[in-house]
């Protein structure tokens, strides 16, 4: 079944800029976006699971505060 969808001019402009070549259809672009969102590598899934576990346990010791990083690296930002 073929249908028509309505999008704003802003979205249309963004879709046009995403085209790899002029003959690429908007459907192709939308499918690519959906696939990117649906497909996560096993490594990414493991990282997410590890982060969630760490978060639930209340420990995010791997992460550092920006202020501490600046001091350690002697940044004047």
C-alpha cells in the first residue's frame, strides 16, 4: 500500500540534505534512520546493560566531574 505523509518544511529541508544522491527517495532515507535506531551492536547492548546495572547499584565511579578533570589536566576552561 502506498500512502502520502505530511511533513513540515523544516523536516523536508533536513531530509533533502540527508540525501546521498538526488535520486535517493525519502523512503530510503526514512528506512535508514529507522534501521540505525533499531540495530544496536552487541557491544552497545552490553555497555547499556552495564551502565544500567551500575546506575541501579548507585555507583558510577567510572565517571568524573568536569571540575575534577579540569584540575587534573590543568585546564583553564
